[in-house]
C-alpha cells in the first residue's frame, strides 16, 4: 500500500479562540473533538483524530493550507458560512475552481492565525 497522510498538527497562538473556531467550522463537515490528551492539545475527526491543534509554547503556524475533502457542495457552503460566523476571514467564496478540474468545488477561509482552510468537493 502506498503512503498516505495520517494526521496534521498546527500550533495556534490562542488555544481557546482556535478551539471555538474549529469546533464551529468543522461541525458541518461532521468532524468533532475526539481527543484532548493533555491541556492545550486537541484532535478532531469522525472516527479517529487526524486534525490537531495545540498551544504548547512553540510559534503558531501561519500561512499553512489545509483542505478537507467533503461529500457535497452543500457541505462546502455550510463550512464557509460557519467559518465566517465564527470570525474567519473569507479567502474565496464557495464555487467551482475549474482551473484544477471541472468538478472542483471549494471554499477558502483564513483561520484566526491566518492559515488558509478549505473545504472541497470533487465530482468527476
């Protein structure tokens, strides 16, 4: 079996602010907090934690791009709306991005630390 991505972790500048943001933004994608092994560390997922945030005394990640693949265009739209309601900054409203391929439907927001967070649905 070829290698695949297992999990992603990002340091944040304000854990509680990022916790609130990601809990709201990831809920429409059916992702929730699954693990908090120690204070200031949290893993999100549906059946296993694969997206982690932490505030452990290191510099916050800035400028990263994380894309969540979702099942429908409606989920992309819900993600974008939830992110804006949670204080995220629009970085690309929901829509087709045919530069990638004709069925690439995505939306982009900046999280509290300026990371580009995306929800994308692919139809081929």
